[in-house]
C-alpha cells in the first residue's frame, strides 16, 4: 500500500476522532474547574490522537512506514501511562471525598451499586472486540510487510497487538466506569 493512502486513512481516522479529543481539549482548557484526574485522562486522550496525527503526517514525508509506526506506538504507550496515572488520581480523589464526608459526620459517601451483567458488560465487550480487530489488522499488516526475517516481524506484530489490545481494554474499562457507575 502506498504511503499516501495510509496517510489519508490516518487523517480520516484522526478527523473522526474529534468526538473524543475536542471534549478532552475543553477539559484541559477548563483548568482547575475539572478534577486533576479528569485533566490527566484528557491529556492522555489528546496525546493519543496527536501522536496518530503526527504519524500520518510523517507517512507523507518519510519513505518508510517504520518511523510513523514508532511514533504512533510511543504516543500510545505514553497515553496508557497517563491513563494509569489518571486512574490512581481518581482513586485518591474518591478517598479524599470519603474522608471529607466522614469529617462532616454525615456518614460515608453514598455508594452506587455495581451494575450486573447489563450495559456495562456489553460496552466492555464492544471495546475489546474493536481492540482485537484493530490489533489483528495491525499484526497482519506487520507480518505481510516483508522486509527482513520473520522472527523480528513476528515479535513486533505480537508486541504491538498486545499493547493495542491492552489500550482498548483500558479505554473500555474507563468508559464503563464513567458511564455506568
């Protein structure tokens, strides 16, 4: 596949991702009006999409696809690290809120029962299936790309598939927690 086609496809995916990164940019611009965990999660989202956009631009400039793939993977890994940090910050914020409620002697903060096997499980399954599809396509494209011995390509395909699948799983867990709790 020609690099221009990959760059156009990446631009189309990045443009359609505006439903995620535009609200994230708004959260970042809100500053202290948003909790620290929300701002960190928004920074992860913007980082993911910015890395993908830059990788698409790199596909137009550099003759090989490897630098663009490395840039996209670096953005994905950095975004996952930020997402984990946001999760830890959120847990700390919830503990702090619990302590504040206890200091008011109003009892513990109200707990919402966890959803059963309802819409949350279906949402998580949907994210996981999309992650499996994307990671499988990426792995197959790496394997079919040629260029060198099979063992390094196989290792790269397996590693990138695992990272992409884990990223989609983390996004799905965050989505379920945000919308179903």
